[in-house]
């Protein structure tokens, strides 16, 4: 050990450079792995709906739509008649659909401290979208009002479990909420397990599970989208028939697009997916560069110490002794780099937390990064160390 430390002191500049390289790699890779995990967890979050069975159709009218409600009913009847369509409804927004309707909800009238909640409106949303009702009941037919009716507001509301627990942990059924529609309270008649919001741009991640369902029917001119629950085996055929079916009902409209929920999810998380791949690429590039640095330094030191290695071999050192010497030397450098890198990792995380509001780096990621770099260092130094162990003593001692 003392001999190794003495050698490293004589090659102080090269040793410091490799330690700093390992430290920088440790700091960046630990944070990158953490951010990749965060992105993957975000991409894997539950929507709360029957994803494999849903199709969204977006459309818009041309000019003023005086009979939009009647046309909407004709559209839905025609869509339900398609083979493979189980349910169809008009809705204002869809999970991961980016377009979002929101409101601050309170349990006291005119309070200003209520959380921001997503507001889903449409008829028979629970059955159509496959949402799990865990308490209470669905809306009754007579409880629905038209979303574009300024004279009548919904009197009932269904909330997610997270929102129910926030306001009424002792039991939410039958309790009032304010802020969803008008100044009258909406009474909680049902609790659903979960439904994702269209995006996290309102209120932050702490309210991502806060959403409500309102008994409001949506004319196509108001909501702009239909949702179909279909037989997955007939999805392609239904997608091919949607445009012509709606055009037969009313040709004076624009059908913007139609897609499966899987496509909606992929589009919504394409930025997260690209970021995860970018971070993975940066991490791999840094690890490769660090490995090449270790290989280059070890190869250089083998050349510089050829005579020293030969002398040790002549004095009885085995090939295993030479191999272990270089591996231990690399382990010491890697350990110093990892210790410095851990401090740098927390410093980088603090900067990212302050500038980009990412979560704090868990301490469990540091041992993962350390183990990865230790393993990488041992693999990288193995080639030069094996070459050093194979140097014959007679050849080494003749080298000047």
C-alpha cells in the first residue's frame, strides 16, 4: 500500500486528473440515473381509465352551431352503431390529452386556499372510460345539465379518492364542495379510485391526483372531442370508419384527428422519453470516456514501470501479484474520485433543485454510482494489468 501511495505521489498530476474525471462522472451519472428513474416513473403513471379500449376523436364545427346538441346526439348514436363500439360520449378533456379544464375547489364558499383540480365533464364517463368507482354512486340521468347552459349548474360531483381524503378524511360522501360551478355547493355522491389529469401544468405534482367529475353533457362545439370504448380487436376498423360516419351526420365540420389512448400516452410523454434517452446517452458516453482514461493512464504507467515490474518479477513476484498491484492502485484512485464525486453529486442536485424544481437525490443512488464506477475501473484496468503481469523478468531487466 505504501509503495502504491508513493508511486501515486510521484505521478501527482496524472493521478489528480483521473480522480477528477471519476468524480465528475460520479456526480453526473448519479444525477442522470436518478432523473432517468423519475422520467420512467412519470411515463409509467396510471391513467385510471381502460387504456386498451379507448379511442379519442377531436372535431370542430364550421361557423355558428345552433343545433350542436342535437348533432352531438346523432353523432354518438351513429358511433355506437359501429361494430365493436361499446360506449361513446362527448367529453371536455381526456387524461394525458394536454388540453385541461381546471378550477380551485374549496369546502367553504369564497375560500381562497383550495387546491387546483381537473374538471371532467361528460355523460356516463365512469362506464365509458372504465373508471373505478370505489364508494357512493354514479350520476343519475336526471342530474345531468348541459355544459353550455348558463341558467342551470350541476348539483352533484364525483371526486377522486385523493381529493376526498384531502377535504374529508373522515368520510366525504354527502359533503359539499364549492368552486366547480356557480356559487351553489356540489354534493359529493361518489368517489373514484383515480383519474389522471391532462397535464401537470396546473398546481404542481402534489395535486396531480386531484380531479372531479361533473354531470354536464357536452355538445361537440363545446367540448370538441368524443371518446369511444371499443373492442380492442376491432380498433383499426373503427378508426377507419370514424370519419365517414361523422361526415354522414354533418359534413360541415372538421375532423381534426382520431387516435387510440396508447397514441395519446406516447405523444404526451415523448419529451420525457427523449430526455431519458439523452440522459442515458450522456451517462454511457461519460462512462466510456472515464474507462478510456483509466485504460490510457494504466497503459502509460505500465510502459513507465516496465523495469520496475521486471525487478519485482525477478525477486519472486507472481503474475497475480502484479495484477493485484495495478487493480489496487486503480481501486484507490477510484475511491478518491467517488468520495469527491459524492459531494459534487449532492451539489449538482441542489443546483437542479433550485433551478428546475426536481426532487432531492436519494442517498441510495450514491452506492449504486460508486459500485458502477468501481466495477468500471477494475474492468478498464484489467487489460493493462494483464499485459504488465505477462512481462518476462529477463526482458524487463534489460530495458533501460
